[in-house]
C-alpha cells in the first residue's frame, strides 16, 4: 500500500484504487497528485524552518497573557496576529483557497483588484472549514513549550510574535491543505468514498484515509529534516557526521508534531471536507 | 590573523590586537565577543532560510510596480512593508537597537509599556545610522532576480511580500549588526582605532576592518549552508551525497550575497559608526 514509486511517500497521496487507464481525466489527475505531493513535502521544510527560527527566542510568555492595549482586549500575540491578518486581507491573502485566517470575523475586503478566480478546484463547502482555533490552541499550549527555552528577554516580543505567526501560518496552510488532498483522492476513486460520504460515516472515511506505515515514514522524514536544517554547519567536513549534536531544536519534536497534530488534523480536515463533498 | 580558535571565524570578530590581560573589562569583552560571533553565525541561517522560502514563489513582479491603493502612493511591497512596520512599531519592535525600519519616518510610539532600556551598549550615534534604503535597492533590483524564477502566479502576492519582508529584515538585522561588531572591536583595541577616528579617515578604518581570508571562509560557509538547508531531504541515505542536485536555491547566490553586499555593507555600517564613536 505504501509502495509509492521513486518519490518520497506522503500519507495522503497514496492511491487507494489501482485504476491506471490513461484517459484525459486521469492525465489531469496525475498533475494534481504530483502538485499536491510536492507541496506537502515542501511545506515540511517551511514548518521546520519556522520552528527553528522561533527557537532563537526564549518562551517570552508575557506575549501570551492578557494585557492593556488601547481599544483591544487580549494578549499581545492575539493583537499582532489579528492586526497582521487585517493588513494581509487588504492585500488579498485570503482570496487564496490555501490561506485561512485565525481571526476571520470582519476581515476587510482587498483594497486591490484580485485576479478573477480560476474555476474552483475544491467543492464550495471548503470555504466553511477552518480549524485554526484548534491549531492555535495546540501550538501555544502544547507545542511551544516543547521547543523553546523558558525565559523572557523583554525586548524581542515583536520579533518573537512574528516567528509565532510564521509557525502558525505554516501549520495552518499544511493542515488545511487536507482539502486539496481529499479532493484529489475523491476524484481518484469516487466509488470508494461515495458510500461512506452518503452514509455520513466519519469512522469509515477516517479508515479510508489512514495509512499507518506511510505516516511512520513521514514522521521519520520530518525528524531528519529538523536534524539537517537545525545543525551547526561547519566548514570542517569531519564535523558533519555529528549532526545530532548542537541541533537548534530537538528533531524528535518535529516527528511528534506530525504524529500528534499535523497528520491527525489534516485527516480531520479531509473528513470534514469529504462529508460535504456531495452536497448540492 | 584569521587563526581564531575552535569556533568558525567571522570577518568582523577577528581580533586586531593581542592584548590578553585578564582585567574585569577584558572579561566582559569576551562575553560580548562570543555573543556577537554567535549571533552573526546564527543570522546566516536565518538569511538562508528566508531566501529559500522566498524562492517558493515566482518573481511576481507586479508586487514591485506602482499601483492604485486608496490613500497610498507606491507599490504593493512598499504598502505591505510600511503598514507592517507601523504595526510592529506599536508593539515595540524598534525599541531594540538591533531593529531598523525601512520606512522610519512617522512611526507610532509603542502602545504597550516597553522595558526600561538597559545601559546602552552602543554609542548614542548608533541610532542615526540606517542604510535600509541601500538594502532595499540591492535586494529588489539585484538579489531577487538571482534566486527567483520569472513568472507571476497572480494569487500569492501577500505571501510573497511576507517572504520579501522576512528577507529584508534578516538582511537589515545582519548588516546593522555591524554597530555591535564595531563597538566590540573598538573596546578591544581603542588605541588602534583612535587615530583613524580622530583623523576621520574612512579608508584607514576600512582597512582595519578588512580580513580577506576570513571573508572567503564566511562565503564558503554560507554557500555550504544554502546547499544543506535547501536540499531535497530523502530518507534514503544514499541520496544524501548528492546534495548539490535539486537545491531549492543556487548555493552560490548566498556566497555572492555575502561577498557583494552583506560583508561590504556591514563594514560600511562599522565605518559610519566608528567615525562617530568619539563624538561627545
């Protein structure tokens, strides 16, 4: 099942069916599969980079506590993320189906003309799926303490918050990419997903989307990426064997992030999407 | 000259003098030297990451052309950077002597109480040195075409601009870090810099700050970092030997970036700072 050909496997992009007809529809599908697969793998790098960058700063927990900001109730991180999203909305960020706001209510319309949307690839129900509140919670409460050192430097709050936002956006993009994954899979084997969708059977859909052996490979790959990208690079070639030492983040955090949150939440997005995939 | 001990060398942190007295002042200085050296090396990683992330998107040149935005004259990148800096200023980003705005005029004061500044490490003249207009120009006009593919995806302008901003801020932080480098060097050997400063002799200062052999080492190191961080990571160990293949950015771009812009401009900042170092 996990025996994908040469490219590294992705849990979501393992074919269920074995249809290998060469119709035009199949040709188009292959392009999508390849694009989705490449994007998922590339996004692993972005997530690793963003965590390594955040690890430059201590926990700076004052950022996450409510404070007095004129005209705003909440924490500094909430303020920065919300205000950044307002700005990004003005320049059309959320016109892309790959982007999801953490504070989507009342975002302004783009100030600039945005390109006419190409024919929608996703089903219309996609726009109603946003699990960023879950991502926000696990990132701040569970993930952050795993890879930042306790401490408060009192001067880097803005830069720390920008790193948090980069992490949050990278995770949000990756997890919500489940919509594209689900659409590609559905098009690949509608006969396989149809009955579970019509029965609104979450468990059956989750089973269809789960490939434990492939998930293990992904966890190993992201751990290796964290080790490679967070190593101390030295011109002395001999030092390269000792990558595990002096890593800027513990590589196992990436494996755990994918195993406990990224892959389960991507599957949740896929299930939510598929449940509505046949809605008129 | 370049024979620093075990740590990888930095062009700016090669001692000119050979004073090895163990006074308290010298002890303090060693802490600073180590901190500055580590920061410079760590910032190489941030710069490499930010360029690799920007390379995900095509050139998207529409971002850099003047357009109609209500209440604003300029390009979309100018709008996004300026508005982001206004937000970051409100949360105290520019209270840190390591941060410099690209549009510093009229930035708002922080909305939150910022920590009382610790005794200034830098001379007061530091705050008047900001060469971001030069950084902006070389980044957009010369660097960007070296590592992005020609093209316009029409939908990722906001995300592309965020990547540009991350690159610009990482470069700005690294280049203006020359202030700290210069201060550490001056404290290390005031008798060496004093005459050139009093004579306001730029050329003599530039000569004191230039170590060509060490600069070559830095260029090699950042090229190696670009290769390692932008490689396709595969679980198959055998593939690792072929890192140069499939790099997401051409590693030589990093070497060129450091050789043509980062190190010369850091030295320019150092000269500007030292010229004012003895001002009352």
